[in-house]
C-alpha cells in the first residue's frame, strides 16, 4: 500500500487479510506500519489458499493539524 497526504505529520497503514465465511468476510491476519512523515509505502506478503475467497482491506490513517482522519479500501484477491 502506498499513500500520501500533503501536510500530514504521521500516517498509519493497516493491511488486513480477510476470508469469506458464511457470507461475510472474517479477519485472518493483519499488520500495521506507522511513519512520522506525509507518505508511506507498506509492503506485506500474505499466503492464501486457492480454495478460499479472500480480500485485502487497507486502512490509512493520517494525522494533520491535530486531527486524525482515515480512508479504507478493499481489493479482491483471486
């Protein structure tokens, strides 16, 4: 995950691997990284089974002017 926010003083990236079970996605594992900067490059490799349905959830939180905001993105894996 790569993200940038001009003016941010810190960014936290949380990558969560989710597997579909009984119609909804459940957390398998996750990892977080924080930088004291206005951009982040977070690289993580996850292992998945060919028989399951997975997606990656990426949540980016950034601190700017004392406020914390976040954006969440999803990517299907096949």
